[in-house]
């Protein structure tokens, strides 16, 4: 399989590494098809986009017509021998009217339908990356149902259809999970050895790997941001706290619970834990709540350990990265 190259940070391109189990999962779906939409959740920046783009390459090599869209970034991939498909995606991505994101999200399904109608008995894959932020979280369930319709009510015969959507929005998980339209999987940050392969590709001087691992927990986006901040952890934590609106006022209101949660996130799994606090942490993508058991069947790629206090991982709840936990700690100290 051809390994794609990805932009990690300004002026730094890297080769896709690791995620062997996640790619094997794609091969399984390519062989037997998908009865339901595959919905992949995980921490922000854990590598879902890289995995989807590498999956697009793998599916192309397996004979699929592939459409990948990331509306927020106005990115698309069209591995299709119908020129009009790529043309429509390019036109939507170039829109300046503020509707490009919604158009790209919609086109992914419209064009997959067109491919099936135009080319009988084809293998088609639709990979939708972070579409829910583009179309609005209130429309997430409807979009997944629309993707499911492509599988259940196609416009013609097909050999195989794969429909995958990936998101960091923890708030959508409960809404979509209420319906039987999608199989939910979790993707975690990279395992230590795979993350080391990524770290080794970085140019120039850098802190020891062990330090970087403790700061990021294997999150590729956190690694890229640290690199762009010249490895200044304190500055990055301050910026993260502002982005997530983690204020001293918030810390003061929930101090008792947050002080316990920074040491052990599983305290938030307690029946007494305030639901309002859990929803707030979840919606701001500070934690991942209700982790699956560590059976690889429930995960895309390697699951996290049962517990890792150093990285802020509990059995049922985890901070998205150690840096997210540090942002809350900073607010508590302030």
C-alpha cells in the first residue's frame, strides 16, 4: 500500500505511520461491506483525518470509487474516473458565499448516488470527515440517516458500499447513539511506538521523546502545535484554556469535582457527578466520556490502557490529552 504524505505543521510534511489495526478494519469492511454507517469518534487531533485519507488510498487500491470530504477544511479526494465528480467537488470547495462547507457535505452523498446510478455494480466508499460541525450538530442524526439510505436504498445495483463518518464532537454521540443507524467506534491517540515513528520524522532539535509523550499522550495535533510553539508547553496550555473557555470562574464553580477529576477522571463516572459539568466538559471536547471496554472490536486501531494516571486516562472517562487536563489545572490554580 502506498503511504501518503501529510502536512503536520508549517513546513513539515510526514509520512503516514502506524494505525495498522485501523487499516485492517477498512480492509474487513471492503471485503464484507457495511450494514450500517460506521461512525468514528475520538479526541480532537488524534489522527482521524490522517486515517481517513490513508483509508481512501487503500480503498482506491482495492478497486473502490472513493469520495472523501472534509467540509471545514474545504478538502476533498475523488478517486473516480468520472470527470464531472471531481469538477463538482472542486466548484463547491471554491465557493465564496459561505455555503461551501454544506455543499461539500451534501455532495459526498449526492455524488456517491450518481456513481452507483452511472456505473452499475461498482464498489463505492464515502468518507465524511468532521461534517457535523459544518452542517450543524442538530442535523447530525439526519445526515447519518441519509448516509444509511445510500446503503439501504441505493439507486441501482452495487458490489459494496462503505460509509464512514468521523467526528471529534462528543455532543453528537448521544444523539446518534439513540438511533440504530450507525455502528459507533472510538479512535484513541496513537500508541507509544507509532507515535515515536511520527516524532522521529520531525526535523531539528526537540525535547526527549519521553517528555513529548507525557505532554501529548500520543496526540498528533498536540505534537504539531507544540512544534509550532517552539515546544513552549506553558504558552500552549494557556492558549488551549482560552480556546476551550476554561476560566477561573468555571473552575471556581466546579472546584471540588474538577480537583478530583484532574487526578482521576473516573470520578466523573460516579452517579453523584453533576450532569451539567459532564455535558460542559464533553461539549468543549475536554474529555471523552463513556469509553468502550478495551476489546479491540469496539475500537478503530489500538485502544488506550485500562488506566494511565500519568496521561489522565481512566477506565470510563479520559482527558482528551494531558494538555487538556493541564488547562483545567491552570484554571484551578488561578
